[in-house]
C-alpha cells in the first residue's frame, strides 16, 4: 500500500466469506463512499460462485461517477491466495448452513427451550460454537502462515469465542471483534435526549458511554451527552416506558420485524441492576434464565420482542440470491448507502488516517477488572496507527459480574471442549447454560445428543456416542 496526500492506495483486503449477500455488499457500499482508500479486495468463500458474483457486483461500481473509492474485486479459490499480501482480513461467515442453524434454534423448542437468536449463548450458541471454533483455528493458522502482520476484523458470531479461538491459536494475531449492538443503545439514548430534553437531531456518536462486559451482554455504567449525566434521565425514561416499551414513531414495529423490540428487557434489567444493558433485547434475553423472558412465545410477546425463525432466514436467503443475480447482470442498480458500521473508520485509524474510539472485542488485559485475563471482553478502545489500546473500563457491580462470569467460564469450557473434541466437557458447558435451567438432566442429555447429531458433519474426530441414562 502507498500513502499519498492523506490517502492510502493499493490497499489489500482479504474478505473471508466473500460470497456474503449482506455484510459484503455493505462493505462494498462503505468503501465506495470513502475517498481516502482504494485498492483490491480478494473474495474467498467455500461457495466460489457466490464470491464470483460479488466480484461482478463490486467491479460494476468502479467506473460510476458517484463512487469515490475505487476498488478492484477478485474472487479467489484458496485461502492462501486471499491472504497472501493482505493488509486487512475481514471475516463474516455462516458456520454451517441454515439447516444446522434450524436445529440450533428450533430443536430445543421440543423441550420447552426458546431462543430469540441462537447464535451466541444458549444451546444453539454452544452447538454453533462447536462447529465454528475449528474453522477459526484454521483461519488463525492460515493468517499466521500467509499474513502474520495483517489486521483481522471479525464480524462472525459467537463473537467472543471466535475471537478467543483466533488468539488461542495464534497469540500474536492482531485481531478485533466488531459488533454494532452498542450503537443501538446509543441511538436509544439519543432518542431519550431528544424527547426529554427537547434537543433536536442528536447523533448517536454524541452519546459518550463506558462499556464493559462480553459481546451481546455488554453493560454501560457511565453515559453522558455534552457533559450531562444521562443516568438520572434514563431512570425517568425507564419509568415512563417500562410497561408500554419504547418504539419511537414505529408503534408495533417489533411485531412486524424479527430484529426489532420495544426495549422492555433492557428497561427491566436496569430496574433490577442499575446499569444500562447495551445490547438488543433479543440477545440480552438469552443470557438470563429462561424463566425471565423466554419461558414461551407468549412471554416473549409480553416483553415485546420476537423469536427469529430460521424459516424466515431461509426465505430471505432465496430473495437475496435472486437480488444477487440481478446486481451481477446489471438488471438492478447497486444502491450506495452507509451501513452505520464502523469497519472503514477502524481501517482508516489503523492506517494512521486519524484516531478513533469505539467498542471492540479483544482479550482482557485488565481493562475489565474481575474477569480473567485472556477472556475476550468488550470495552471501548483507542484505535490509531497500527494500535488498538483498550480503555480501562473498571469493574462490574458484583451481581452483574456474577451473571457475566457464568458465561465467561462456560465459553472457556466450550473452547476447550472444541479444541480437545471432548463431548463430555462440551456437555458440562451445555447443561450449565441459564436457558436450560428448567430441564431435568436426562432431558438435557437427550437434547444435547440430538443437536450434536444434527451438526455431526462439522465434528470430525469427535466421539459422538449417544449418552445412556
């Protein structure tokens, strides 16, 4: 890469999961609107044809007059080809197919266990982790061999365990996990400031927060807007909307959008613990005992969020395949619009084009007291030239720390189970997840065996002998 007049040219990005019909298109759009960066993106995917279609889509942007950032896209058939010479590596993959995810999310319902997402914790998150960790071990080995100095930006869930697996395999890797859940909470606080203080057009970046915890179970213990402490205001806001929920101008939106909520889980957690939970309700609910928010679909509706069915994801995938065909042939124009993600800002900061502060997932080096070093935690960090410096975020109150630590230890057990291909160890993590708190031991064993059987093609070398009671 070359630096000229505050611009970086000839930048090389390896995109792992390059056939993506969501994150990859978002990256293309954000890169196209950024005039300080240009270069080449190599797209690698186990589905080469999907990556090749994204090559066609991306290269159609190059000569458009409304495109500021000029990039060349190339689909490649090997990880080595993608990684060799890369300055940055972006990972956004689906570990397995929606068939495996359907088992992750919906098979536990047979035992009365409901999940709103199923990709981070709970029975679905754990089984997804067992098939994801080996992939990330291989990716870390490949990065060490072919691009040891590249920065790695991961968007794949389960975020904490994916990032932890990278560092467990290649301790010197320069990797960060990125997630937009905190942004949604900042937007909520911005809406609160507009409503309760009468301020117009508050940007979420103007809401300054201290975050600490683990991905999708991150907490805010300080929040301000232009020197105003927002915690007293948030207490008023929660009291006002605790029963009805807050949806802004989109009343009932949570009933029609599988990814929306009325923030009632977040409000309830504030009343219980005095901190602002900094993720969406769908994720937060899965970290708590299943009797709190996920007892059954009726309970979920009372808390005004949704269970995202994998059938919807499958249907949406088909629609995206059809859209991909249209974009690749030019039958549909590629719409440029900012994603709201911060990947480009992170890349610019790491290249020395300014300094940037945002929340990232990296191994704990003391930035969160009370959580073991090495565990992947989410806090703010200062990003500047070739540097990610986590902010000392402090310590969670003991009741919240107890909640978080249960998942930290379960995640570490899951990691070791995956690395050792140890079914008994994996079950120890499985049975201790709060979402399984109402299952009898024999029910948990049956569910575990069934779920592993449905993802067996990813568990090469495991002894999957069925438990006998």
